[in-house]
């Protein structure tokens, strides 16, 4: 096997033989193929895609490149997980995991770091002082049995091929590839030994897929991969033409998630958490339909149990939170500034992409694989699409690690919040479609 030949053939749009694709990927794991060569291969896949048989081979190799999670202990309830394809302000996992567990499910959530302009669940969790997202599988299973949910990143044991490709895709602009997204997500989820899976496929400018047709194609591909392997999978297509909620930035998003668990928080964010938990209840067989699941999720969230469960989860994984404080003991940026409207008008759009890259510019996201990020920085919006505002009204608050960063953040807000003289066009519905197996 000569790596250059494999790369060239995929570059030219050819379908690879399954044995040679297997050999190429295995050689990468063994170090015989370097990151530079794999980056070229990923770019070729980005432009030319993968044939169905190639995709099946990639999913299988990712899944079996490490260990499979074993069901240990005797905690009752179906094992169900949720995964999002990523969006700006998307912190639903922090609410949905304890909410679903409170509804009687067991949630072994394996999450990722930020990709491109989107934040990652692991980065959000690690903004909680002391929270450990890298724990041995035995400890992970122990937390899962005691709490009913556990939230970790990929360990060295689980899908190591995906872990390496995931980091490489982030810094080579090859994230928005349907087969690569499908293989990455489904290989990890299949390794979890699930009974049910709900996929939140984001659609819009702040997502990796801005077109509804592409999101629908991705949803169908992932649902197809799961159902052919006997897994109950449902995909929800949700809007990302504006940020989800008001907070963008790791610690700020954790605080908003905790506010939601306390019965507060932005309505769009809370509504999507309820919707996803309802779908999980259906996938796991604890609700007969989405309406029943939605009613149970709403009632469960209102009772306060999910908040108490998240606090126990954080404590079990080393995290220190103080519910008596308004900031919950999360790290706080030393500099803040309010960005005000420069004219009267109606908020016609809030560009999530500008704010996502704004967080990166403030130091809250990565431009290379080994970069440390600042969990304190970001934005808290004060307006929504459709709001009528006057000159001088607050648009957002910038949270920065430096005084100089305030100007950078203000520029991102000014670019993101677009005003119109008349009425604003309606944003996309929060949930656009659902795709079932």
C-alpha cells in the first residue's frame, strides 16, 4: 500500500477497494501514514465523498479501533444518548443528560470538543472548576450506575481512530463533510452499546450545514447507519440561523444551562431541551409518542430533579459548583462591556457565525489542535430576532480576558446583530423536521 496512490485516487473521485482503505486507515493508526497525508486524504473526501461501502468500512474501523462499552451494574432503564452536530450557543447536552436520566433513562454521553466556530460540550464541562472529562472506563461506568448519566470525552480506549481524525478535521477545514460527520458520530455511538439514539442535526448559517437538503441527507445517512445495525435512531433537524439561547462562550453557556435546570433560561433553549428529551424517551421506549414524552420532560424539568442530578454528576466527576451564587462559582472574565445599538430599528438577524468566530478571536476557541482556550470569554445577547430597539439600547455584553479584547468583541457583535427599518423576516422554526429509521 502506497499512501500517495490512495490519496491520489480519492482526489480523482475513485472509489477505493475496501481492503486498501482498511490498510490505509490502519497504517495511520500505526504511524506509517502521517498527519499531513491524512489531512490530504480528508480534503479529498471532503470534495468527493465516500461510496456507501467505503462509509460502512470507515464506520466499522472507527468503532472497532478501540473497546466497546460494556453494560455493567444493574441500574434499570434503557440506555439512550443524544448527539448534536454542533452549533453556536448549543449547550443542550448539559440539560438533556440529567433530564433524560431523571425520566428513567441511562445516559452514557460521550461528547467532543469545539469544532471550527462551534463550541464543544467537553470544553463547556471543563469550564467547571475541577470537572474531569477524561476518566477511566471503570470510573465512567461507576458514575453512570450511581447517577444515571455520565459525560466524558473519548478515552484512549474508545474509537481512537475517530479521536485522531476529529482533531485533524478541526484544523484542516474538513469538518462539513457528510460522510466524515456520519462516521465520526455513529462510530462513537455504536461503541456505547445503546438502545436508542437521538441526533440533533443543526441547519443554518451557524451550523456546519447551512442548507436544509444537506442536513436532511446527513440525518438520513446517520439514521441509516444506526438502523442497519439494530439501533433505534431518530434525527431532529433544528434551526441554527441564529444562536441558541443568549450565551455564547463556554462558562457563560454552562451558567445558562444551570439557569435552565433551575427553571429559568431562554425559552428557545429550554424548548429544544424538552423536545430532545421527549425524542429520547420515545427512542428508549419510556414514552409511547413525542407528545407524551414532551409532557413528561416538561413536568420533570419543572420539579427540579434534573438540577440536583447535574450537581451530583458534577461532584462525581470532580467538578465544584456553588448553586447559592448567581455565577454558580464558574470562572468570570475580568473585563465586560455593553455593546449598544447605533441606530433605531428592528433586529432582522443575529449571525451565529460572526459570534462563533468572535469567541475564537477572544481566545475561547482553537485555531490549532494543542491550543489552550479561555473558558471565561464570550457574549451574552440582550436582544432576539424581531425585537424593536432604539439607539443606545444594549445589544449584547462582551466578556473578555483583556481590555483590548473588548473592542474585538464589540466588532463581532456589531457584525452579528443586523438592524432593519421595518419588520424583520421570521426566523426558522426551532424544529424543522424529524427523520426516523
